[in-house]
């Protein structure tokens, strides 16, 4: 007998600025735009402040699994998880894979850059570029956060190419995102998130309907391909010693054309 696969229940939650409940009489959903508005005396108004959108999946054991979490750059509240990304000028997704090799912890980070170019009905258009693939050995702090820090550092050195607001899509430290985005807590060592950057959460298990899932999964698979191709074990060309403060060795993979494209 064929085994029936159980589908766990999924839900959407929106956290609103409390001022909305004081100013407006209620809320209204524009089904065409899939956008939420405040209602005052029968008139629709944009909601006040920033609002957080979450997609969740109920798990049989334990709490809900967060599949996506985002804040739009312009304060608008959408029910489609991809629409908030369209409010940013740039979307950069980063993922780090770490393995222990011959007694050393080797972390490979991949980052992809997406520029939203428009929305057409239910579909969106964008241009994508594999931004960076690099390798760090024996990182002293969390390798994931070190990966964000390295990518944002490289972006800041070429700020003219990244004008406007940036969404940084990551798949870790979800409980700290509010503190990172409010600049109450540094993302790595003593460095805080740049003012034009907002962290967005995506899970590689989130489902194909979420762009954040596709981006994180691509970065995960790209980083994983470095290990699978045995470059780390068999090829030490370009592997440079570190200063011992942050990591023991570092390598930037410059032949990005050798990696699989985001969309083939």
C-alpha cells in the first residue's frame, strides 16, 4: 500500500506596529494587490511603522518551523512573501556550510546578488549574479555571521554599485534578527549592520513559492559543491594564511563561471 504523506499545516502571521490599533478603526485587505491597509472613516491608509511578515509550518514535535520572515523597505504590508523583496533595491543572500576536515573546521560561504526589476501580474523579474564564493578555516566566532560580515564588507567597498536599500537574506540567528536590525546588537564581533541593510530570514526548506528559499538553497548548494568537487582537499592554490585573529586560512574562489547558475 502506498504510504500517504502527511502535509503539515502552514500559516501566515503579521506583527503590526501598535500605533495602527490606536489610529485606525480596523484593517482591510486589497485582494488584487495582496496588501494590507488601515481603515479610518471608510478610507484606506498605509499602515504605520514597520510590520513583520512570517510564514510558518506546524511541526509534529516542537514549535512552528519559520519558513520566511521579512520586513518591507517601504513599510507596506504584503501577504505574498516575495513582494517585500521588491521594495528593496538589492537583495543579497548568504549561506555558509562548515565541515571538519583533518582536524580543521572549513567554512565555505556563497553569496548571490539579485536586483528586482519589476512585477508582472503574479510573476516578478530580476537579474541575478553569483556575488562571491570564499573559504575560511577555523573561524573564531560563528562562521555564518563571519560570512555575512565578509560579504557586507566587500559590498561597502563598492558602495556605488549598491545604491539604496539592501535586503540581506540569511538562514540563521532568527531570534536575533530584531536586535540586528535595530542595531542593538552587532552581527559579528563589534560591527553592526549597515544602516541601509535589513536582515530577512529564509529557509532552504521553505518551499518553492518563497524566493528567499530558492536563494538560500542556491547558496547552500553552491557552497556544498566546493566540498563535493574536493577542491578543499586536493587543491591548495590560492589558500592564504590568516593573521590568526579571525581565521587560520582564507581563500577567494575567483572563477565564479565554473559554478552552476541560479537559473539554468
